[in-house]
């Protein structure tokens, strides 16, 4: 079992038909929750704010994933 993350938690379904058709509301909710958001259903963290995404991409020497970076649901 994973430890409780010290960040906001998103419990919605990022792959629901509604979100896939128009994710605007969901993406705004993710941005409003904070810099980094835990999605327990998928077991991963989400970064949804533009500047935070850019910072993450620039920190490629720190933010490393040996399991890849894509989500296949």
C-alpha cells in the first residue's frame, strides 16, 4: 500500500467519457487543487499547471521515472 501523499488528491475519473469528450472542467479542477495532485485510481501524480509542467520538463535530471511517463488505461 502506498503512503498517503502530502498533496491534494483528485478522486475523479480522468478517463470517463465526459472528461474525454471535454476535459476543460476537470483540468481546471486539477489546476485549482495545486501544483502536484495525487490520483489514487491511477497511482500517479498529475501536474496540470503550465508553468509547473515546464519546470518539471526542465528538471529531467531530478524527475526521473524508470517505469516510463505515459498512462495506458
